[in-house]
C-alpha cells in the first residue's frame, strides 16, 4: 500500500509538471503526426495486400521513435535541475520512482498512439480492422507500449544519472525493445488479417510484458545506485568514460 | 601454471586447427543436397554456439557484477561480449554464404538469422556503452547484457511465429557420424582459442583496473 501511495504521489507530481506546459505530450503528438505524414508520403500508394504488412510496421516504428523522444524528454527535465539524484536520496522506494516514471511515459505514448492509430486507418485502408475492433486495438496498444516503456524507463533513467550522452538511449533501446515490437507486429498483423488466433497473441504480449516489467523493476535500483568506488575512479580517471 | 593456461590453450588450438581444416576439406565426404557449400557448416555452427554461449556468460557475469560489484565479473562480461561479438560477426558472414547456396538467397528473415543478428546488435550496443557510455556505464551495460540474455529466446520465439526456413536442431542432430567426427576437432580448436583469448583479455582488463586504482591512490596522496 505504501508503494502504491508513493507511486500515486510521484505520478501526480509528474502530471502537475506536464500540465503546466504540455511540453512532452504536445511534442510527442506532433512527432506522431510527422511520422504519419512521412508514412503517407512514402507508403500511401502501395496495394492493399502490402498495406496489411506495412501498417503494423508503420504503427510500431512510430511508437519506437516517439517512445525514444518521450523517454529522453521525461528524463531531460530531471537532468536539467538534477532532481533525479534528489529523488534517489529522498525517503521514497526506488520502485515507486520506476513505476511513476514508466506510468507518465506510458500515458504520453498512449496519447501519441491515439493520434497514430486513427491516422493509420486513414492512410492505409487495409488497417480498418483496427477501427472495427477498438477494444482489441486498445489492448494491443496498451500491452505493446507497456513492454516498450518497461525497458525504456530503466535505461533512460540510467543515462539521466550519468553525464550527458543520452544519445546512447537509441543504441540501447532499439535492439532491446525489438522482441516487444515483434510481438506487437505479429499481433497487429493478425488483427488486420482477421486471424482466428489473434486473441492468443495478446496473452503472449502480456507474458512478455510481465518479464520485461519484472526485469526493469529488479534492475532499476542496481543500475541507478551503484557503488561509490566506481564513480570516484571514473571521475579521477583521465580521458575515459567507464 | 595457471598464468600460462591461456597460452597453453592457444597453442593447443593452433595445433588442432590445421588438422581440423585438413579433415574438413580433404577427408569429409561432400554432402549430397548442399554440395561443397556444406563445408561452411563446420565453421558456422561452432561459431553460432560460441556466440550464444558468450552472450549467456556475459549476461550471468553482468548479473554478478551488478549484485556484488565485482571487478572480475565485470572483466569476464566484457571479454565474453567481445568474443561473442566476433563469433556473431563470423556467423553473420558465413550464414548468408551458406544460405545463398542452399536457399537461393542470402537472407530470408528466418527466426535464427534474425535472433542471431539482434543478439549481435545487443552485444555491439553493450560494447559501445562500455567504451563510450557515461560514468555509470558499467551498470547500464550490465543491465543491457542481462536484458540481452533474456531477450534472445523471446526474439527467437517472436520470429518463429512468422516463419522459419532454417535447418532444425533435429537436422543437425541427425548428421552421419563421419560429419560429426569432422565437426569435433574444429569445435575443440575454437573453444580452446576462445577460452585462451578470454583468459588473456580478462587478465589484461584486471591489470588495467589495478593501474587505474593505483592512479587514483596516487592522485589522492598528492591531494
């Protein structure tokens, strides 16, 4: 209960900060529109049979890029005022920090997908089943984004506590989130092809999410709070980052 | 004796390897369906196994490194990642040559091809983070290695949901004894070479660590 209360408090703080400027939500939604325009220009004229393969790819590639942008920006705010370090020394469970950060990133990503999914239905007529089965699509999007955010939050937080170099997030994030994105692709394609076993894919995505959230939560504290020795050594060592 | 073990392993590998190559090309019969291109199997498969093994070793060592903050585990993880990276590169180069001769095209997007390519990308990302990451890069890289080790079977399963054209493990398991007999010396040489190189690299990394510590102590003493 204590953990839930801490998550709620941190999430409310995050939301309050976001509502003041809507910076992350607006930039992510706008970037989603840019991605849609790019996909419409490059793939809009392909035949319907190819659209069944293209639309899931367009959706989850956009989520991957928007997710990278969102996670970078969510933790950039902490880095600019060095508040993540303050949060880590506060009497708050580290798991609460992880879940609150993941929740705000998930929320922004879901808002971005609320722009992406209808946009893709317009650009690719073969993606119409996404509009015809809104509950399935919603579950698909939520499960897909949860896995992505579970991995992304851990590494974005890890990079935010370092000195700059958050450009490395893409290097880490994209290879590691590939399994989630692949499951999402398979499930989305099954939805578009009206595959009878489409529902079973949601179960598999949920299982992958459980593994990734569990790993992310387990590794959050060791990644963010390391031994003082290594930091001291790194600070004293000339010309080397590690 | 322990100090020279890696050198002994490398010497043994150097002695076995020419015998293995001669056996593969001169004594092993040509496979009926795949022809001469099947000879790649004797290099491709052991490198694939070693790449997977090194990713696993890297993940386990990274877990120990995070848990116990062990310098030795950190060195083992880095050495395993470097060797896994090289083995993965070997697999990704020899695989398409074999695939082109067998399937008619070098890349089919098959489950094992994709999972090996992604594993190689994760190992590459691990090495980039270790070398160019911020001050907490070791912990980040360790988490990456653990995620990588967990990701590989998931990637494999995800791609398998689509399609697979790769020979199954049963095909490899049902090889005639003559082909197995030619596989073992090459595999042995590669394993010895890998362990020898790993031993040398771990020693080198630990010495570098000790030098860094000595440098910090000196800087502290100078105030």
